C-alpha cells in the first residue's frame, strides 16, 4: 500500500518532522502544530492540513537509529504547488460511482473509501476496486503559484 505522485507540479520542501514519529515510504503527510507528521484518519481537519507525500527512506527507531527518529530533523516532503494528483490504495471497495467524492485517509498510505468527515482527498478516477487517482483536497500548498 502506498501513495504515489501521479501528476501536477510538485516541489521539495525540507521541513522539521514531529519527534519520535515513524514514516513509511510513499506516505501522505500533514502539518501538525508546525511539524511534518504522518497523515492519520483526521488528515484534512482544520488543524491538520494535508502537506504532501514523503517518498522515503523509512524512518523508524529500529531502521534509522534514534537520532533521526527521536528528533525534529528536517525531512524532504514533496508538496503540490498547484493542482496535483496521487495514486493511492483504498480500504473498502472503490467503484466508478466514487469519482468526485471526497474521502478521508485510513492511515498515511491508505484512503478510507467510506470516510467522509475531513475530505483529505477527492477521488478523480477509478483504477480498480482497491486503487484510484485522487486529488489532494486540503493541501496547504495546493493553491500557491
């Protein structure tokens, strides 16, 4: 499961990560009290806007050592600076009728096809029952030229 950049204009921003936080490769991120954090089920909430995609490497206490994991070091995040899309896996069963619907995230790498509370992403295209093309609906950079 992952979130892969599909189209649009993206730029790399080096931003401080939340301390003692693990990041998966190809995961959606949010801005959380001034720090990059992984996108959870509340991504897109007013105080947790979608930031972009963290492409790697994996950050855990076991794989990267305690320094990068436990501190607020800057990490590279791909952020959209205009209309942009990602390909993502989904929980539930995606159908062609889901195109145009806003959806939540289940976690940082999976769209919640049944969730509609925060609308972190919008389904643009059905690819299969388990994946689709999504726009990032509430990115803090999406409308920056």
